[in-house]
């Protein structure tokens, strides 16, 4: 779906989720429908943002500026928790009374809502919001049947942090290709320069699908592809199989943490700070969680996931948030004005400089500070999205991707696992 911390659909089953949302496209009094029941004349707008997304000072600026620019209008910003947000949106977006006007989503959630008429078509705003400067993979995720329903709010670049001092002590060069990364992880795992117990050359758990997906996408693999109206699972393709074999090799030979839990994966920086892992993948904003003393001592380096050829950049999961307007909004003109303000120079600069995110308008990535700023934009420009289907959200919510990678981590036969999950994916995606 999006960032690792956004396994947002775990609280909803597929049937309940899509069945409930279908009401948004019906003809009931509270329904948004394709044309919508929104666009009223209320001047009191509600914006839903997610926890830890937009800095407090940026929220305050947005509220005051919007109210200054729109006489008599008010903006109420309501911060939501990621846990359970899909179920909450399912209920709220279907109700004319309860619906917020403008909403932040995880980028792979959008298809769940746009496909059933719960969001306003904002195709006419694309150019004024940034046009070609907007993150393309997020535009793809925000589009449904040729129309645009959500635009990129921000992205997180997935990087690799590594212990420069440990690599140097072991005589291992910084890897510049995926094969070199495998070799470095194995060599560092064996060398264990500081002689610490439970040391691993790399942190590579099956419970961290988005890290593993980078290897899949870099090899040219994918979970599924669509041919006309039919989806086909692609984990059995030669490209995917090459990736799975390489990932499993690393999991079995270069880490003691292949079967770590999802909860542990969220705090892997602690293992890095304790010297228990030599390399680990996380978002660019995780740089702030790494021990400052290690940065100051020059012990830490950061790199993009390498590509297949030396010096190239790989293709990581395109994770982050999008923003759209409810079809049940209470004032379409003001909602569009608010969305335009979100894409202003001031807001986009703040998202990078204060929030540490790659802003939806990629040219503002230059405002990023810290050790990852120089590579973050290129990483996002090379990012790849999981299948853009409402049903993919259901699969993700039922932990199908996570369970798949855990099976790889356990050492199961990659061909057999891939064939099994290809069938599961194809059946699910073709239901839609």
C-alpha cells in the first residue's frame, strides 16, 4: 500500500469494505453517486489529515491562510489515526452529513474509493496543482478509468542506511549494484567486525514487504499485470523468480532477523543503533532516529537501493499519501481552493523542509535537508506502484503480500510459493 507503517486495511475484510463502499455510488439520499450530492454552499470545511503527516506549524499556516483568502470561510483540520482509517472512511464518505470535504489517503487506498464514486473528479485541476511536476506514480494511483481523483501529497523515499565504519573495517566496498549489495551483506555478516552476538550483515525480514518489493521491482518483476480486463499473477515470471531467489538467499545467509515480526520491523533502527545490523532499509525520515553520535562520527552512510548494473538506482515501492475531495463535499469551490493552497510553494516547501517528506510537487524536493536529501527525489522518480486495483487493497489488508514474503523468509520453494500466490492474486483482482 504505502509506507510500511500504513497497513491500513487490516481491520476490514474485502467483502465488508467493498460492499459498504458500493453504497457511495448508489442513488440513496445520503449517497455521493457519480455526480455527487456534494458541492453545497457551506463555508465550514473539514480537512482530514493523518497522524504524523503534515507538521503542526504547516497545518496552522494552511488554516490561517485559507481563512484569510476566503472571507467568512472556516477550516477545521481533524487529525486521524492510521489504524482503522479505512473503516472510518467507508462510513464517513458515504454520508452527506458526516463526510469530510478534503481527505488524505494512503496512495494505494485511492482506488478503493474512486472506483465506487466516493471521490470528486479533479481532472480539471491537475495542471494548476502541478501538472508534470507531480509524482507520476501517484497520479497513476489516483486515477480511475481515465479520470483523476487524488493527487500526491507527499512520498517517502526508501533508502539503505549502512555502517561505513564496519564496511571499512571488513574491507568491503560500498555496493553499487544489487549483486554487490548481496555480496556485501554476506561478507559483513561473516566478518562481524565488532564481534557482537546476534549481529547481521543486513536487516531483511519477510514482514517488511515494501523493502522486499524494491528487489522485486528492480529485477523487473511485479505481483500482477493487467491485460485488457484480465489480471494475471506475475510472481512466477522469470524476472520475479530471479528477485525472489536473491531475496531468499539474503534472508537465509546474511541476517538473523528474517522472521522478525512487523512490530519489530518498525523499530529496526534500534538494532542499527545498537550495532546489531550493518545495513537496513527505511524511509528517508528515519535518518532522525539514528543515533546522532554515529552520524557525527562519520560511522553512517546512506544510499539508494542499487540497480542491476553498477552505479544505477533500483526501483523501490512508491509509498506515501495522496489527497482528494469527497464527492459528498459541502462546498466544491472552497474544497478546490483548499486543494490548490495545499500545492502552493509555501506548503510544498514546508512538507520538505519541516516534514522531511518528498513533496507532491517534486521540484520542491530541493528543500529537503539532511543526509538523504540529495538522493530522495531520484529514488521517488524511479519508484513503482503495486497493482492499481480496489481489490489490491483488500489483498493487502488481508496481509497476502506480507504472508507471501514470510513464506520466502522461511525457506519455502520460491516457485511453489509464487505459483500459489499468483493464483490467489489473480482470483482476487479479477473479482473486480
